């Protein structure tokens, strides 16, 4: 199976449990791995035979702004569901990172990873 990756997409959203996260918002990073056959576009060199990366980015952006989620797990699930419905993807891996997560401790970020398929 072939894969298209979109790495380190950056969005600003209002996701989190605390009141300040819902009101002030914060940065979220998203990585995608889209599994599908790339044989046809590899031979044709035509955009209509593959997945438009900009269209994918816009959908992830919309998912990040459309709702306020308590959990980044819910945001990742919404991204996964939406992309699987919109594109001929056989499998998707979605990673959502929350830099500066409000935990009492030192860490770079909190990340969730979902692995879903169209079946």
C-alpha cells in the first residue's frame, strides 16, 4: 500500500477541558498518513487521479475550527471520519499534538494517534 503524508500542519483551536483553553485557545499540530494506491497518478501525472493535498488541509482546518472539543481524541476522530468519507482512502493514521498542554509537569506535547480504515 502506498502512502501520502502531511506532516506538522499547524492550527489554532479552542479544544481542552479547562475554561481558559476554551476561551483563549492554543496551537495544535496534525500529521496524516493516507494509505491508498498511487499507481494510477504515478503513471498519469494528473491531479484528478490522486488526492489534492490542499483539499485535505482545508478539511483538517475546518475540523479544527468547526467545533470545540474537550479531548484531542475527539478532534482526531472527527478528522479521520471526515477524510475517510471524502476521499478514496483505504486507511488513515491521524496524529494530533497539543504543545504546552496544561499538565503539572514538564513535557513538549501530548499526542494522540488514531489508526482507522474504510472498512
